[in-house]
């Protein structure tokens, strides 16, 4: 078997930039879930906080942004592979 003296680079589907985008997207989604968390209402006590702007509007938008960032991380191509 002939041996090749040149080192072959292993080709992966994702580059470092993709993994950084994935990491930031996961952190963003976790932040959105933390914003949604809180005490809920029970039969005996009503919590108006469950209808706050933070829980109904802000947190879902933060999570949506994180999910969109994951899609960007999947589709992103580095300049080397273009």
C-alpha cells in the first residue's frame, strides 16, 4: 500500500463558527425558558404575574430567536468550504 506523506485533513460538516452559533443559540433558548419560569396560580391563590409582559411576550420571542439562530447555525457555511 502506498503511503501518502501529506497529512489529510478530516472534513467535518460543521466548522468552529457553527458550533459557536449553536452554543449561543442554546444559551438564548435557556434564557427564554428561565424568563418564562415562575410561580403559577393555584385554585386558592391567583397570581397576576402569569400574564406579565415578560412571560407572555418577551420570553417566547427570546426562545424563537434562539431557535432561528440554531437554523442559521445549521445552514452557515464557512468561507473555506464555499
